[in-house]
C-alpha cells in the first residue's frame, strides 16, 4: 500500500465541444445542461467567431448562467463548455472554466475533466522560470505549457504540452478557427465523439464527457476519443492522431458505479446496463429473505432494479427525493437532527411499515449518510433493514478526478464490513465483490481502474505536500 499523504485535488467536471454549427453556443448550453450532474458549482462556455474567442464563466448552474442575453454574447460556429464541482476552499470564479489566454499561439481556451497528478511539480518549475499563475487549478498549467512551447503550430505545441502531463485528463481546446480535444494515454475519464448533419448538408462535430449530451441535441454517437489520441477539427476537416502511444488502460469504474447518468454510454458501454448487472450480481452474492427492494434515489435505482429482478422481490420507490435541494440551503437549526438527509429524502411510510427492507445504494464512502438513511427507513416502520452496496468497499482516495475524501475519512479503510454494519445500524450489509464488478462492466481485458477499491494506482503519484501549490 503506498503512502497516502498526497495533497488531493477534488474536481469533478463535465466537458463539451462543438465545431461547425451556426448555433454553437446554444448547443453547448444544451450539452452542458445534460452534463449538469458532473458539476454544479460553476459553468462556462467559450465560443469563437473565427477571429476572437468570447468566454462566459460564472458560479452557479448552467440554466441560471446562460440566459438568452448571455448566449447572444457567444457568437460563432465553434464552442467549448465546462461544468465544475470542487469541494475544497478554492471555489472561486478564477478556477471556473473554460480558462482562456492570448499567447504567441493565438487566443486559446481550455476545459478539463480529470486531475493532472504532476501539476504541482510542473507549476513550481514554471513559476521558477517566471510564469505567473492567476488561478489554483491544475488546468492553468496546461495553458502555460502550450504558451511556452517552442513549437510553432498550436497542435504541435499542444502535443508538446500533453506529453509532459501525468494523470487523468480529457481536455477540450478552442482556438480562433479550430477545436482540439485530447485524452490521457490511460483513458481515465471519458470523452465521446459525435456528429450532427446540418440542413445545408454540412457535418458538425461534437465531443462530450457523456452521450446524454448528444441525445439532447440529436447528435449521433460516433465512438470514443481513444486514450492517447488528439482530434483536431478545423477548416481542413477532421484529423485524428495518436500524440502518444496508449498506456495500460485505466477507465474509471466509478463512472459506471455512480458518477455518470444511466442513460449515457460511457467508454462505449451503457451505464444503466452496468448498474443493473451490479444489482443482479449483488443479489446472487448477498441474498436475503425480504419483502421489498428499495433504492436510495437516484444513485441506487438501476442497481436496485437489477437486485429486485434477480431476487424476485418486489421493487418499490419507498424513498422520495426532492430534486430541488440546492447546495446553499441554510439549515435553520442544528437542533433538527438529520436535517440534511430529511431535506433530500422522505420515506413512504405505507410501503415500509412492518416490512423487511433491502436498501440498495451505489456506494458507501464515509457512512454518515447511509446511517441516517437506515435510521429513516427504520423510523418509518421497517422491521429489518438490509443494506446492499453495488460496489466493493471504498478503501482509497481517487487522484484522477473523483471527489472522494482522504483515506482516514473512508470508513472501509479503517473498519471491517461487520464494523461498518454496526456503524450504519443495518441488520445486514453486503458489498459487491471486485470480481463481480469486473463482470458487471464486462471488463474482460482489464480496461478499468479500480484504485478506489484496491489502493493500486495505475500511475506513479508524487507527494506534493511540500510544494507551494494550493488545492483546487
Ligand atoms: P455516506 O454514507 O456518507 O458514505 O454517503 C454515501 C452516499 O454518497 C451514496 O448515496 C453515494 O451515492 C454518494 N456518493 C458517493 N460518492 C460520491 C461523490 N463522489 N460525490 C457525491 N456523492 C457521492
């Protein structure tokens, strides 16, 4: 087990890009709207009218930021967009993306999903050599590397920059007349490519973290941007090239467990299909006599459907979620216990009263929410509460762009399954095995990263405690 005292960058994001559409910014807005679940803290769109890049980025939700007035300020046929969520203190507008600069390669803007694990080292080096940073996010490092590259064309400078990065990155760039997208050679984070046929016979190209963004704008899915691949879409057409050979594949399995929308294809595979299979395999591994299978909405729904189908126990939506709970909601009083969970979830008493309940959720991280939900279900009259988790115990933090707390806050890093069962006050607790998770995502060729469940990280991680680098 490696020493896990790294500084951790929490960032969960969604990215989108479009080339060759007369309503590029409007479509970027719709794409980001579909990707809102990947980040609710800030959002931004940069468009180009062929000569100049226009950029709007603000704190808040996509639909609140991009009013008709705002979209009118984003002219042009190409655009990129970003939704961002970061849990650390630096939730400032400066870190909102896209980030844009004017440099000797022209005007460029970038949006990033992932976490560049050597960003702190690169930043220290760049600062020693005179670069001045405005924000604290790892993404800014990429722009500096591009600006400093001795290569003369943007794509060559980008290649140069990308080769210096380690860790997870799905990046979308916009320049005056082109879109360039790239994925890290391990392919940690997803990036799908699609196309739209325009009424004048032209083809518009789109890229997004998840295909649910394509569905909303009626774009057809072409496939994935490959690990280590760079795709350039400009006036000369589409160029796909490997800027570096692909490395051992490490697609984030948590995208399928929790993070992505079930209606998306992620890494070319249906998320709903994976989750339903997780539920089915969980039912085979941890069956229990019960009256009803209840999901923790929304994240546990697909797995609960699979569990119910496999076990022939009726599925009931006995916890109702309020979808309109904002992050900024002020809790009126500490005296109201479990207020946070009550705001979000409310039990349907008549479905739970006197019942033996199988409660299905996608993951258990700190255990605090799960404990409140188990209590809530019991208080609503359930006779037994059996908790089933559709992934293995989370024992290690993610350094590749998923927001997991530090290791000492992960309950499974310090406690046995029995210890966790006691903590969450469930009658029984069952986690999906790693082997079954492999099966559920059909990982015959070891294409996924399971580091949060195994502690085995696919890339070397650098300790950055001593470096003057603030978290993003
Ligand atoms: P807890 O019982 O406090 O560990 O919380 C578990 C809940 O957190 C589950 O319902 C998960 O769906 C949810 N969850 C897991 N990972 C994340 C994440 N990265 N961001 C937000 N929620 C998460």
